[in-house]
C-alpha cells in the first residue's frame, strides 16, 4: 500500500499533539487495536505504617518550609484528605489521587516537598 501524499494512511492520522500549558496525567495511546489497562490501588494495611510515616514527614516539611509554600493552608488540607483516606477502611483511590495531585502542585516549588509527595504517592500505589 502506498501512503497518500499528505502522509496519512487509509485509516487517518492517529497522532497526538499536546501543547501549551497542558498537564497530562495518565496513559495516552493511539493507533489500531490499542488497549490500555491501569490499576490504581491504595496501600494495603501492611504498608499503612510506611504511608503514615511519609505523611508525618510531609507535615514536618510543611512546617519547616512554610514560608516557601504560597498555599500552605490548602496544602495542609490536601494532606489531611490523604491521611483520612489512608486511615479509612474504605479508601477512595480517586480522592487520594486528586488530593496528591493538588498537593504536588502546591508544593512543587520546594524540591524536598515535591519529592516527599512523590514518595507518598508511590507508597500508596497512586501516581
């Protein structure tokens, strides 16, 4: 088969172009017969102690770097949401994911905090 002059196949262009101030979170795929599987799970009870240690570390870091976090109160509320879900018997992965994403944006200007939030997300199996 020869490609048309415009570079498109008979099925059309399946490329993805993301520009501007885009924030892409999650999987992106294009093409024929593409499937994706993503599993998001909140930490099991065996990991609960590690998760709580990471939450407490972020609390200490928020105190230490308070002057450098413009939305400090909101960051603390986001972390409280994460703690609430981590301590819940019926944790909501979507709520955890949203709170961690917001928290990460709010503390992104402080490298040690951003790293700690990333480690918390990894410990919780999110992100």
